[in-house]
C-alpha cells in the first residue's frame, strides 16, 4: 500500500488559512456550548444551532447563485449531514452532561484516529508514517489533558457511550463528506449537509421553542454564535480545506482543539490550567505539527 501523500494532496496557503479558521472556531464552540447547555437541552441546542447555520448558509448560496448540488454528491451529503451535523451534535451535547469534561475530551478525540484509519482504508489515502506518528503524539496529549481535567468520578455508562457515538459519527461523517466534494462545491456540501442535520433534529422543535422563552439572552446569543461561526463558517472552511487534502491529515489538525480550548477557557472563564494540562496541550500541538508535514 502506498504510504506517501502526493504533492496534489498538500494544501495551499488559502487552505491552510481555512484549517486555522476551522480549528479556532471549533475550539471556541466548547466554551459557548458549556455556557448555553445550562439553559438548552442537547437536542434543542443542536436544532437551534443548525437552524441558524442553515439560514446563514442558504443566504450565502443565494448571494453566490449556487443551486442544488449534483446528484452524485447527494449520498455523501446525506450521510455526513445526518451523522455529523445531526447525530454528532446531539450526542456530544448530551454526553458532556453525563461525563466530566476530561473524560469527554479523551473519548471524542478517538475521532481523528478513526478518520485516518477509515480514510486510509475506504478512501485509499494510505497510512503515511508521519501522519500516524503525529496522531499518536496528539492522542497522548489529549489523554493527558483529559486526565488533568478529570475530577475523579461522576461519569456514567450512558455518557461514555454518547461520547464514543459522537467520535464514531464524527469520523464517519468526515469520510462520507470527502467523496461529495469531488462533485459539489464546499458551500453546497456544507449548506445541504447542515439542512440534513436540521431535518434530523426537527423532533426537538417543541423543546427548543419551550426553552427559548425561559433561557436568558446570553444563552440564546451563544446558540446563535454556534450556528453562525463554529457551524456555518467553520464547517465551510473545513470543507474547503478537505477538498484540497486528505481526510486523515484534516482529522489530525483537530487535535489542536483541546490545547486551544484550554487557553480559551483560561481567558474567557478564568479556568487556570495546571502544568499537566499545559503539557498535554503542548503534546497535542506538537503532534499536529508532525502530522501536517506528512
């Protein structure tokens, strides 16, 4: 099996900027989710976020005069939209209510490794040694961050299962999205994937409208922020970059998220990280640096 990545798979400067944008916004999402989840249930928060993202993305589609994606792109859009935009968001929101933040971080960070394995197998991307080595370093860093943030109890079997479900659906969604990008633009794939996730979450409509009336304005602003930036913008920049590199390398970049979350929580929430947390974050970033050179 080929263990190299061709030059065509290496992202250009704009794709690298898209990756950085995605990682920063996805990291900020953890802070916003933590704030909003006190007032919105897992399904309601996911639906509100997806509704906001769908409106923004389809408005942009109209401005750019892009229509519906071609038929060949729909299988990938439908699968990634249901699994990643729908199931993943609900499972992650719910799981973080059931387990400690550290445990959730460790479990969800299985996702990038699954992406590399599935991408190497199903998408024929191979298994570059630098990529796998870098991911191993980052995974170790994520485990260290998780252990440093765990409080010694409070996790449930349901919560662990939900976080694992989030990791699996995240990985499956990314691998399903990659083929769709061969036939449709990143904006089309993102917009219609977001719409698919919204439709999947429609059963939570009564809960959303009920909680809209009682939630404070700050929590609703957090939900709208999640829809506009970590969803509409960050998923679009992700798709743009994914179209220009391999799923495995893109998945590896998300290992930078735990390190950034630590820094953002320090700045926004006053949560001062310990030395073990900082060490784990440094390992995450070092692993990403290695994997991006593959």
